[in-house]
C-alpha cells in the first residue's frame, strides 16, 4: 500500500502522528506495526 499525500497517519500503540508530504510506495511504520490513516474531523457548521 502506498502513502497518500496530505493524509495523517497514527500509531495505534504510542499515538504518534505523521503527515504525509510526499506520496510514494511503502508504508509508514511505528513501533514495528504499520500506521493507520486517520479519519478527518467533522467541524461544526457556521450556520
């Protein structure tokens, strides 16, 4: 699986977060396990 430009990745073990600034082959790894893509946060509407 390749890294996705602009996506944030988080380690499930230690909670470290990284931001992908250059897409490419491979995967982000921390604490010996692949990092998971974080879901975007829902912002409140300004209505």
